[in-house]
C-alpha cells in the first residue's frame, strides 16, 4: 500500500487535537572496538521501541560514534558498523527500512573528553532519534502531502 494512502488512513482514524513534531532520543553504548549489542543495550532498545508509535509519518535517524582510540579509518568503519547494527535491530522489530536513515561521525563528535576511560566509554555510542509528525486534521495532512 502506498505510504501516503496508509498515512491518510491512519490519520483519519486519529483524534489528535493539535499538530506537532514529536522527537525522542536514545543513546546506546558499546564496548570498546565492538559493534555488537549487549544485553543492556538490547533492553534499552526494547524499552524505547515499546513506547513509540511506529506508524504514520515517522522516521529514525541512527548515527554511530566512537572514542578517539584508533585510526580515523578504523573509527569510521566501526561507527558505521554500530549504526548498521542498530538499523538492523529496528527493521527486525517493525521499522520500515526506507524510514531508517543511518550515518556515522566516528570520533568527530565526542560528548565527553577522550582523555580518560569514563569519557571514552561515553563516546562509544549510537545516537538514535525518532521523529514523528502528527497532523491536527485532514486539511493539514493534505497540505503536508502536497508540499512533499
């Protein structure tokens, strides 16, 4: 079924009072030099997905990061692998693959200092952003569809 038709059907049955863009974010941390989800990361993803309305006009942005240990090429490949791991998890749990954008920053966007083990651990992450547009009424939906 065409995404726009499905979106229209979902929103016609909806009782939203006002238009909004809803965003939720999750940071998923990884072990050093690993792109595998551990039990804690899996539990965090499960909890995150359990409260999301994965329907209508939504998308995910998945961005992989690393600490500064290793070469730029190694860290870029590792960050890409981490993002791909999370993308695969999302798709296996119901997300439309066309609505999951992935990217990586490697070591370029640290959230903590890489001068110590604690900061490096915080930088070994994937940032997962869920964005969903909610329309107030059918006219607002039609306008959004016309604008692309």
